[in-house]
C-alpha cells in the first residue's frame, strides 16, 4: 500500500506516487497528457477503474522516512537499488539534516558511503564531456552500474591520480573543477555505460584498475597528472 501523511486536512503521498497517479489516470483518463488519453481509454474499455485503495498513514514525515528506510533498504524482498538508497538519504541532507544526524538516526547504515555515492553520481551527471545518450543512461538509477563506479572511485590509486577527496566522517566529496578532470571522468563514465570498463574486467583488481586509469591518463591527458584546485 502507498504511504501517506496527513497535513492540513490533505493526504500527501510519500511512497507509491506512481501507483496512485496510474490509478487516477484509469479513473479519469483526461488527466493524462493528450497523446495518452486515447490509449488509456482503450486499455480501460473492459475494466472498471479502482476508486478506493488502502494506504498506510504515517504519523509524521520523520516517522515515514524511518519506515521507508527499513522497508526499502533492509527488510524487504525487493530493496531499492543502491543508487536509489543514496538519493533517499541525500534528500534528507538537502532538507537540512546533518550527516551526523543521519548516522544517528539510521544505525547500522553506512551513511557516508551513500553520501559519496550520491555526490560522485551527481558529478557524473554534470559532466560536459559525455554525450546526451550516455547522460540519460547514467540518470537511470535502476540500471546504471553504480557498483562499478564505486569500485573505481574507492581505489586509493585512482583517487590520488584524479585528486578526489572524501571526508572520512561524512563522505562528502571534493574533486578538481578543471577540464582535465572532466575529460578523464567523462571517459570513465562512458566506458562504464558502454560496458568497456566493468567490475569483472578493467576494474576487478587493484592492478587492473591501475592499468586502466594509467591508460586513460595517457590517452586523454598525455600522462599529465591532474592538478589540485
């Protein structure tokens, strides 16, 4: 069932919004974009729309966040993908929660890991050197191989060469704001999307990661080390 919270006599959907919107569209096809109205009406021709559903009502948004974290990251048959979890935790940071508070709230969860993951993924989406079709695939939180990227940026040799810094307490990231970094990271992201660089090939071992990043540096920057900013 969708999870909702009641505020000022209205119910707001916190989890399951797509399900609710789909049900509303079945009930009133006219609310969908013009190019979908006919399709929805045709699909519903021999079916009666559902106009009542069961929901779980949270006492407040904070309790709802705790429930959703348990549901989608721990005790569930279909947990959220790692990148979806990262966005879940980081969204709370963006709303004013400190990383320290998140660590205290979600005991047993490696919050700094998810902060790093979100920020390295967010940096990937902002790169100038990747084509639009690659960017779209990176944006897909379900299919993008975030574990492959994590294996890459977790390597000390890679971080040293690319001047990537992680806060040991919060996981927050610092990277050089240079064209050189953009070129190298763009190449890595593109290789991951195109499955040229995978966890079982170029990025499997410490030695293979070193060989891979050295090759990228030579090819993209003629072997020049990235400078810190």
